């Protein structure tokens, strides 16, 4: 089983390395890696997301991400995306969540605290 997991991880790394994934696939990969605790691979996916965040943050599949996936994006230490883009994407993501299963207010507060609002001009 470990060989299978290693093979999947290597395959996904190669897809990212050669930029053979589109935004939708990248977001699915992010959810998969978070859910299955592929820590090193999560970092590679987050780098990929960050490099194209302007497009990722407004993609229709971005708004389907789980709270954990959005938090991972916000917590990414190497983030280079402009904070205003991150903030706007977060506000839009919160606004597009289902009223049937709204995001808990403590999660909203935690997520907003991960955006450096001071650096927004």
C-alpha cells in the first residue's frame, strides 16, 4: 500500500512540476492532498495555486473549496499573491457558501485573521 501511495504522490508531483494541471484539477488535488494528509504535496499545490492566484481566486471551483482548503491557502507561508486579491477571494468565497450549511462565524474570523489587512493599500 505504501508503494501505491508513493506512486500517486510522485505522479501528482510530476503533473505540478510540468504544469500539466488546470485550475479545476489543481483545486481537486488540493482537497485530495489535505484530506489524505499528503503534507509535502500540499505545499507544492499551494505554490501552484499562489502562482496563479489571480485566476484561481475567481474560478468557479474555488468557491466549492472546503473550509480546510481555504485555510490552507491562507496559511501558506510562502504566499506572494497580493493581499487584496486574497482578501477579495476570501470575501467572495464566504459570500458564495450555502445558506443551508453556512460557514461558522469562528471560522470566518479565523480566516480573516490570516489575511494581512494592514498591507492592503
